[in-house]
C-alpha cells in the first residue's frame, strides 16, 4: 500500500492506495471527488510539475489538484490584400 496526500483548494486529504496506483486513478477517486466537488477538468501537480494521468502516484508524496483553466477556441483570420497600381 502507498500513502498519498492530496491538496485541493484549502483542503488536505491523506489516502491509502494499492501499490501501482496512477495519478489518473487518484483523480478519479470517487470519495475524493464527492468530498471536494472537483470534476473531470482537473490537473495534478507533483513538486511543481504537472503530471500525466498514467504516472504512478508518489508514495508518501503530495499531489496538488487544480481545476484547469477553461480554454476558448482559437480563431484565426487570413486576409489577402491586393494592391492595384494605377
């Protein structure tokens, strides 16, 4: 078993998971999601670095969970100007 501390907002939770638990499994922990209210649009940060969901959760470490910023669609407009010499 491993022990992971999860921080979300001002709340701190320490949970025990089986060895081999990934960051993604921690983020999908139904009990934590119910207590904290976080949805699926979150990211996990360990020692200041955002972690992929397939990375192993750190035994004895801390996972900071943050809500991702909403992203807007990127729009680009291409203009073609033609100058006529008179």
